[in-house]
C-alpha cells in the first residue's frame, strides 16, 4: 500500500506539471465516460431495475389479449396464476369539481392492484368482485389528481365524485410513485363485467393480462396451463373466433413484456456510445504514447536505479488510472446533464422513463468503467515504454527503434478511431435516410392550417342520439361561421391520434378463405360531411357524404382504396354493399377515397385490421356496443392564422354545454411530428454520437501528425534549407 500511495502521489505531481495534457485527456475521457453513463442510466432504469411492486420476480405477463368474458373465465379456470387485466387509454369526464376536465383512466380488474402488491397512500384498493355490474361504482385517484383537483384533502376517501356522469365513491389515493400502466393515468376504475351485454363482454376491450405465480409454480408450468386454456376459450364466445387468435400465446416475465418495444433501441444506443468510449480510449492512448516517447530517458534512469519492468508498468498504469479518475469525476457531471437531455428528448410514452435516475447501479457502473478505461488506454503505452532498453535509451537520447514501433501503434490507433467513427457515421446516415423517407411519406391528408380538438360529452348525453347530433350540428354551425375558419368537420378517430374504432363487417360477394376465419375487421371512421375536403383527402371515385346522408336513410358508406382492392379486386366498389355484424340493414358504398395513414406513418391500419370504412355521423353510426359516438374530434381548417381558433372553440362548446370539456387542442402538423418522435429521437442520438466520434477521431489524427512533425523538425528544416538554396546552386553551375 505504501508503494501504491507513492505511485499515486508521483502521478499527481507528474500530471500537475503538464496541465494542458491533463486537461485534454480528462475532458476526452469525461465525454466518453459521461455519455456511456447517461445511456446506461436509461438501460438500467428501464431494463434492469426491478419493477416497484411486491416480489416483482413472481409477476408475469400473458402475451395474448383477451376480452372481459375471457378474463373472467381465465380467472376461474387457471390454477397456477392469480389473474388480473387492465385496459388503458380510456377517458372520463370529471364534473362537479370546478371546471369540467377530461381525465385519462385505466380500467382494471378488481384483483389487479392486489396482484401487483401495491398499497394506496390513503384508503384501500378494490375488493374482489367489485368489477361486476352493479358493484363497480368506485374509483381510485392518482396522487397528482388528488393534489390538483381535491386540494390534497384526506377526507376525500368515501366521498362520491361524478365520473362520466356516474356517481363513484373514492376508495383510495395511490402514492406519487405509482404510475401503472403509464404516467398519464389519473384514475383507476373497475372493469364493468356484465355478461348480459354480449358485445361489450366478448368484443369490447381486448386487454393485456397480468398474473402472479402461485407458490411452487414455474413460469413454464404457467405457460403450459395458459396454452391449454387458450385451446378451450374459443368455445365460450357467442361467435366463431379465428384459429390465429392468440395462437402463439405464452407467459413471460412482466418486466420483459413491458419493455419489449424499446429493448432493441436501447441496446443499439448502448453499443453506439460504447464505440464512442473506445474512440476516446484510442485517442488518449495516442496522447499517452506521444508523451511516453519524451520520457524514455526518465524510464532508463529509473531502470538504472533498480526499478524493474513490473514496477515501471505499475507506475505508468497508476498515472493512467489517476487520469481516468479525473475523467470519471467530470464524466458524472456530463452524465447528469446528458440524462436530463435524454429524458427530455425521448418520447413521453417510453416505458418506465420516469423511473430512470442515477442510482447506486449507475455509480458502480461509472466507477468500474473508469477503472477499466484507465487500464485499457494505459496498458499499451505502459507496455511499450517499459520495453525501451536502458543503455540504448541513454546513448541515443530516446531515439531508438521503440520510437518507430510506437509510431506504428499510434498510426494503428488513429486508423481504428477513424474506422469506429465511420461505423457510427454510416449508422447515423442510414437512420437519417430512414427518417427523411418517413418524414416525406404522404400521410394521405394535408396537415397545413388544420387545428383539432377533442370534444367529450358524457356517454349518457348521447343515449338519445338526436340530442347528441343536434349538439354537434350546432357546434359545427357556430365554428364554421367564426372569423378565420374555412371549413369544420367531425371525426371519431383522428388520423395518427392513437385511437382505434373497429367493427366486423359482412361484405357482399366476399367469401372467407377458410371456414374458421371470422368476419373481416374494419377500422371504423364516423365523420360529418365536409371531413374529406377539410383534411384534403382525395376522392378517387363516387362521391363524398352530403347533408342528406346524416339522416341515415338510406345507409351509405365510403371505403379506402386498399379495402376496395382487397375485397372487390378488378370491380367497381361503388354500388356494392356492406353490413355491420349483427345488423340487419345493408349499407351502399357510394365512394372510394385515397389511403390515409391513420395508425402510424408507416401503416394505414394495424396488422390485425383488414380495411377502413367511413360512415356518416347519423343515428345509425353505431360503434361496437351499438352506441352513437359521444366523443368526437373537431377538425378546423383555418384561412391563415390559427392562433384564435382554440379560444373560440372552447367558448362555443361552453355556451352550448358547460359540462363538456374540450381537450387535446393540437395542430395536425404537431400530431404528424409526434408520430415521428420515436425515430427522430433515435436518429438525433446517433447523429450526436457520430459527431462526437468524428471530433475525437480528428483530434486523434491531429495528435499523430503533430507528433510526427515534432520528431522530424530537423529533417524538415534541412529540406527547407536545401529547397531555398537550389536557385543559388543553379546559378553557380
């Protein structure tokens, strides 16, 4: 230990003598270590840190999705798992507490919170059976909602609140760090399990299922039992289910299921930033080799005084470790700033992003990385310097074959830096090209000068369809007559808006390829006349909807071009007929419109959707449960500036019905931009890493060339003198 402390003190003294060299090396390492630590913080917080639930290793996810009836059957028949399910993305109106507000909620089975093993901050969770019809008028609040809307009043427990026009008793308030299934969730509401409503019970939300392994059960045994259940559950449905539904169902750890969509992207970023650190190490090793070439006499004298090769290597490695430690300390500061930038730039929907922080795992990683880095960039220079012979070093003044060997090493390191940098540049270039292509995809509509907003009366308001239709007609009439508005229309699911509305269809003249295949499932858009014109969606054949179609008699529909080609290939779809499953009236297809990227910028509809159908907003425009859509999005095309449309729209809706919230006010440009946020964030990080790697590579090449020039100063001087003297020699001749 005495020798080690002496080496550390000597290393500090040597580094203090050359502050320029020390600063450059420390800053170079700080960039590499800091970038790696920031990315590892993301990887650790999302992939490796255990879920914040009781005994998280026992929590599993069933890879399939099931409706309410199937979840109830699974809960009754499966013996190796405690079963729970949830359906996120539901919105609810909160009224009676100041201004009406739209809340994001999650429907949960009564046992789910107990399965997760979470305890509320106040009150309780749901009891078993409190998701059955008639026993489910309860609600649990998030901590943030409790603070913002209820002034942190602990007496809220047991009080009724109006949620979507229904009086629900508040039974609990969750702690601030509970963010299941996402930070957007503000309330948790029990599932409404009503077997009498077959459509909702068997065809409503198809939900992810969470389970907890019972004592003595392995994940393989649970998976085998779930597959047996899957082979029987189809017989419980009131209609035939396709054989492909959940055919590959399995049971996996819950944490793996939650982060499956981001795992590959995070590991790619970790690999990219690892290349940046390797470039930084090569860069520092080059600087150390250049510096070591000037210390050959010192090393020779230390050898003459009795220092063995092992002792010299240890001293040089100590110097590199001290340098790396300085870089590591600065790197932590870089990591803190970098992590803040990363969390701000990544999409808000990134799983577990709120759980990411610099904890002991990250500090341990940074410490290990610092020591490893010091060893890596110091080993080659230490080994090379210790090979210099004592007699040769003293006789030649350090100019020996070792100089040429170290020069070859420096050149090899510089080449490796450039190679790694080029690898990152190529990867960044490919991502830029992909993002460029994605951002220039024609979404099927024109987003310019379009403002959108979600209007959400409670569902009971639309229990009588004429009242709902009259309300929306009046909203459209007043908006269209407002200054600066060119057109206005309504749609139930806005393109790229994150919502999916679906219905099964019977199609005239279409025969299913196999007997066990269910009816085709269509994305259902309910729109008002003028929607296609306002959005700039082209009409390919036939006509668009008009005011006469709002009566619903006769019933009409419009299909997308891809749907027409799929179900009526080589035929004119105008005049064909379709019918909602379990309806008696056929709809006549009156038009074909161009394809719209409704699901994301790469796909028009999800893979499990077979086509797209548009119907006019009328008493016959029913969703899966037979209801007329209550929640609609207004699309406003502005003449020039849209700055005043938001306030005008809120004022109009408030005058017509003061309990109807207006939310999600956005321009279509912003919605398209949000749809590209995930690839944009990945591309930006790769570009940043590639730029950093290129900068470090340039510094490394500069260092090699600078050292070459310093070693050839005499030679270059002689060459310059000879070049200047050539005219004189020519004159003498």
